[in-house]
């Protein structure tokens, strides 16, 4: 049996083991590899700006804290979500998971960041060459989660990343590790969570799109093709620590309150608070607020604001364990993001 002191010690060690790998509160946005890893998926927890990392369950936990996957109330689950992102871009996410007895839960997920078709232009043909390129950003993930006790769960994601733009591409690997502890200090509904995300090696682009025709100095071979060596970039690592509390007023009404702190490697740190009201575990109303104190008007966090969402569990109406969730995320300088998620339990 895990004791509270042991778990807290584990969480502290986990936090300090990665805090030295990156600085806190640095604004290096746009210079990290695989930025698609930082785009949230799903709608339920996104409507609370991702604050409930201590109490996330089910397949959306793959993104927020993989330790919560094994706390799913069903033996098998499936999830699909769509997010309208910035400037007509979009994010699709699909995942399935299943419990294998005492072994824990296993999940498989697929994420695509869709930029759309882009007209190829050159200095000589600024209106376009007639060629179209379609950048591809894909993440294939494998998740393992296990409840060590009825109060402690651990989980990890292993992600294979592939990006391609025109005639260059890059591949990489990342992993996430998370822990959840339920009923902290023997208080029912009071949970603690820690998650470290996007750890892995650097990524570098390569391909024949990096070849250029040039004359070598002090050479008689004439013009020939040379490969440009692209620079490498680190993954956008982050560590989050959060608390949540579920208050049940009666059999029909309950409220989940959550807060978390996120230390980012490549951008400013975030503070998140969120809440979810549940009526009979059928209808849900959600809201959250993300605060980035170091951001300025010159260097803003365009997502630093409120979010809203609704959800409905259709099981009591249809007999099928089906839930539909929606989230709205306002964005500075762009249209707001709309997110729709459909989940099934078996």
C-alpha cells in the first residue's frame, strides 16, 4: 500500500528531475520542434483550460495527464475530437483504450495538425508556380496507465512524431509521465496531479529540398548540388502541478474545482483555474481561465483568457455510453476556436 509521504516524495523527485532540463518563464515561442505537441485535444477539460490534471480521466487524459486513463469508468473507450484552430488550420484527434485486468490500461492515439494546401511561390513567380504543397504534422501515440492502488495512478505516453513540408521532413520521439493521487490528506474528492510532457531528443529536417546548386571555393568541378545542414530544435517540454476538489451537494448536483501551474520550456509560465457543474451526471457546464503574468502587449499569450464549454451524457437517453462535449476558446487577433468531442464507452 502506498502511503501519502511516499507519494508526495515521488512527486517532488519527479518535479525536480526535470526542472533543471529547461528554464522557467522563457519566451522562445516559435523556436521549438514539434509545436503540435502543445495543442490541446478534446473538449471537456479544454473548456476548463486544462486545469484538472489531478482528476482527468478517460482518453482526454492522454493529453493532460496519462495517469488518468486507468481511472476510466468503462473497460474500453473511444474518442474523436475536432478543433478549429488558427487561420483555417485544424486539429483532429482519435484514440482508443482498453483495460487488461491487473496489467492496467493501454491506449493508442493519432493526432494530425492540418495546415491545408499552400501555393508555392518564388521570387520570380510571386503569384505562384502552380505547384501546391500540403504540410503534414502527425503524432502517433501509445499510452500505458495503471492504478497502483484505488488512490494512486501512474501513466506514460510514447509519441512518434513525423513532420513533412514540401521535400523535407523530420521525425522524432517524445514521452510524457504523469502521477495522480486521489483523496489527498484523507479528504474525499481532493486530488493531486503532476505531469511532465514532451521529453525527448532534438529534431532536425532533412531531404532533397535542402539541396542547392553552388560553386565551391577553390574548386574546378563547377556548379554542383550541396546539402544544407538544417539546425536542430528541442522539444517544447513542460511540467504541470495541479489540485482539484469535487464537491457533491446531493445525488443530483456536484461541482469540480481545479487549479494548476504550468512551467514551460519555450514560452511563459501559465496559471489555470477551472470549474465544472454537473447535474445528474447528464448535463455539464464548464468554464476556465488561463493567466500568463509574464506576457505583455508586445509578447502576448494569445490564448491567455477564459474558455467555456458544455457537455451531455446520452447514456440515460439512448442506452449507449455516449457523451458529446463542446468547448469555445477565444483567441487574440484570430477567430475563436471551436472544439467538438465525441466519446464512447464499452
